[in-house]
C-alpha cells in the first residue's frame, strides 16, 4: 500500500499542466512515453522525480494515509490544488486563488479542497517549511469543515521516511511502467494560450504572421502610452504577448536591464493564456533565465499580494470574477436592500422623493434587475472611488453630475444606495471578507507611501502592458501610474500599453472616467492609438452577425472610443448563425445539451471545442446543477477555472460569457437570448450590458454559432430582429 507520494518541482510542474486520469489515483503510476520523469517506489513511498534530481531539490510529500485521493469526492481536483500550493512554495510568482480561502499560521496553510459552492467543505492542510526544509511542502491532513491549523499534528515519521528514501529513489534504476499498468495515468495538456495561437515562433510571428497594425504596436518604443483597440478575435492578447517577449529578448541581447509587467484582470488569463502564448513562441522559456531582464505576468491582486502580503495576514479578497463571489454579493445586497427599505424614514419619503427609475426597480418583480444595477453602481463608482457614507467623497457623489451612460439617480436615490452599501460593507467585514476594490484602495495608498517611494526604482517597472483594459475600473487604472520606476518614460509620458474593446465589458466599470481618448485615469500622458480590424477567430458569417448586433448598442458619447464594429474576417466562409426557439426552458436545455454532447464526441478536439454559454445568471445556476445534465459538461463558473477545460475530453463546456472571455471554441450555443432580459423597460443601460454579454458570448465562436430562446422567457430578444431581417441570422 502506498502511504505517501513524493514529487520534486519538475514533477509538480508537469502534473499541474497535465490532465490527471482516474487510473492514476488507482495505482499512482504513469506510462510516460516521452521519458520526462523518473518514477519508482521505496517501501511504501512512491517517487516522481526529474532525471537530474538531487538531495537539495525541494519536494512535496503527500500523506495518502490522511488525504485519501481515491475516496475523495473529487480526488483529481484535490490533487491539482495540492500541486498549486506546492508550486507556490517553490515559485513566488504563483498565486493561490482567493476563492480557495487560504489561511495561514506561521509555515502552516489550509485551503478549500473544492469550490466554495461545493456540497462539501473539506479543507487541506500543509506545512510549507516542514522540519525547517525551506521550499519543501508537506501535505499532511484534510478536515471536513475548518479547523485550527494546530489541531492537526503531521505524521513526522512518514515525512522522515519519505526524505530518507529520496537518495535511493534518485540512484535507483527507473521503473518501467507498461501502458496496461499505468493506463497512461496523465496526459500532458498543451497550455490554452498555445492552443489558441498555435506553436508559432516569435521570429515567424514577426516575419510572416503578425498584421501591419500588430507590428506597429509591437514596434512602439517604450517612451509613452499606446492604446491597442480591436474587436473580439483581432489578436490583441497575441500582440501583447509578442511585444512582451520581443522587448525581453531585445533587452537581453543589448545587455540592457528591463523590468516589464503584463497585467490582466484574471489570474487564469495570465497563467493559462498569456504564459501559454509565451510558451508557444519560446518552448524552452529562455526569457525566464535572463539575468538582467524580469517579466511579471499576473493581476493587480497578485502584485498587491506581493507588496502587502494579504495572504500571509489571512485576509480574503472577495473575487467578483466568479459565480461564487457574485452570488454572495447578490445575497448580501438583497439583504441590505430589505434592511434599508423597511426603515420608517424610507417608508415615509420613498413615494415623493425616490426617482422614477429606482421606484420602478424597487417593485418586487424587478428585484433581480435592481440588484444588478446596484452591483454595477458599486463596481463602477462607489467601491471604485472608495466612497464611504458621511465622507467628503460621499458628499461629492450625492451632488455631482452623472455620466450619460450611468444609472439615473437623484440625490435621494444615491443616499439610499449609500445606506445599502454601508450595510453590505459591514456584512463583508462580519464574514471576514474584503472587496477587491477595498484591496485596490489599500494598494493605491501603499503606492503613494514613503516606503514605496524608496523601493520604486528597484521594484517598479520600466514598461507595463495591460490586457483587457475594459475590465479595469477607474480605481484600478489609477494604480498603473505609480507602478512605474521613477525613471520610466520621457517627459511624464509613461510606456503604458493598453489593449481593449469597451463593448466586451459586461459592467460599466470600464466606462466610468473613460470619456477621454487619452484615458487620463492612468495619468500616463497622451496616448497614441493603434486599431486592429482583421478578425482571425471567427468566420465571415459570424463576423457579419457581430457587426449586425453592434448596431443594436445604444450610442455612447465616448469621443470615438465607442465606435462601430469594423472586424473583417480572414477565415474561410462557414454556416450562418441560426436562432431556434423553444416553448420552455426545459425543452431548450434538453435539445442543446443533447446537441452539444453529440458534437463533443465527434468534433476534432473534443468537448474543449464546444461551449454552451448562458446569458441569464439565474438560469445558468439552474442548468449547471440539474441532474439531467450530470456527466455531460464541465462547468466553468469563474475565470480562474480555465484550467478545468483540459478535463473536457468528451464533455462540452457550460459557462457564461464573462467566464470564458479570452477563449475560443469551434462551436458555441448561446442559450436564453430572451426578450425577458433584453427588454428596454429594464433601462437603456441594463439593455446595453446585456447586449455586451451577447456580443462577448457570440464572439467566442470560431465556426458554428447557434442562438436559442424560450417562449417561457417571452421569446427571442427583439434586438435580433434586425439580424434576422438582413440575413446575418437565420431561423433554425
């Protein structure tokens, strides 16, 4: 019986990139046909090591007696999370997602073994400096429900035996595992970024593949800000990755020191897509070994964690990139609304003082839309500007003019929302969470401190590239200015490179404060514009539909930033998108699940290339939990779960548009494109955000796009009428 696994950093990296098969948890053997690892057993301990492993190599010891992966509800997920914690200890560039709720005491750490929305609440326990072995990790226990970290005493005798057997494992002849014994065990998964871009070298991109506008952006000097604007599929992220790698190589060849940052709004986008693109262009990862050049790829949260050590202090930022965080926020806001609206002073004044728009949304049948508007107000204004009830900022918020695209609120309405926000914030504190915007406010205060002023030249950046800039609110954008070295740029113009498509933003976070094409929230100076128009990810038929949908967006006065869709597909022609209407949601989902499942079994690339994308949050939760779909799909409920796509195999992907932003699928089913959600009665701004969700979801499709609606939800959205009339959308 195997009592423990031992893996060195090379093995952990390989396993973390791989698809773990169920057979691996049966006997912990892999048939490694490429001869990448050495495996073997010493006593009751099984080892996976690099061919050149040494006794000084940091290792992970996994206690299988306590952490029974085979009997766990989701052993593969447990194993992958254990790999992530081990990598974090060995590589400081790795971040443990906030949704895992990491908790620290000294060298001990615990995390959730599964998602916060799981029916179980198992936690895994680690020692990241076992017996003083800095860099090594001992995964030693699991509990159902949180426990104090000192309640579990590690089996130090097992750890000692695992360490003592390391020398024998290193010098022993490699164990030969047949395919029958190992049943392969793992399958190395190509990074998502490499799948999207293809294994194309940097030289090939620069010489033959990149477009003229991409090359213009890539060649922009590090002397001032540049905006890279383009519709979905025009290669913005690819251009960011190419420029980052080229700047690193150029600086290395010139023996010039360089600190470069690529900042995204999602850790998964950074890890799975951008780093995957870098791997595709440089499979040997030479840039990681440059002596005087440093590349940071990650989020502002990752930077804040480095600078402020939130994780080490046990603070838990509430990520709103995923369903778990957003659902908790909806519940807290709903409770806060109920508390405020029943107060005597509110009841006495609401009829005569509340604005027409808020009064309409306070009707119980509009509660979902009210909460959505309040979430948007918090994200784009109140939390983004750190507005607290009773502060000077609050007085300014109550009296100031609102931008044209904002929710229509009079002064009484705004006081009501500040009361709701106060109760919501208190409840976050009570539950030991802090909002991501509160964390960014703390980061900005630190970046204005004397301490950072002293460290800035050493830890700041010479240039910053920002992908998906449309997801960053004003408070986040204000951070970039202070992250530069004091010597960066020329004459106050900072080399900030921003890639964006405002129409992909499903909240107003990216619009507030963006009324100037200079994007002055960054204080980077006047920026040049490079626009991409060639679409490489969708057929001409899908591009034509996107252009038609683009005409449904309400006009916004953003001085040229809210421009007409100009994408021109470079792919071969395909089928026109189709719309199919069903009597009920159940009939819709039965048909779509059956169709998507058939495609997942037949399409080249399997389920990873088939996505069912829901536009309605409430129905998405119903569908992903429905027993009739069990075993058919891989649900992606946050952007941090992109890595789960490697487990799709013959299962299709079930998600929402914002959680698969940056990804591409051969076949996409957009479900519940219903008038109930798009109705203008919910307000022009709510309708605009729904159209953005439709645009974002539809632009994930490469070859086939199907739209589905239910008469139960008042049938197809009326904004599709124009597309049906001009022939860019067909009735199915």
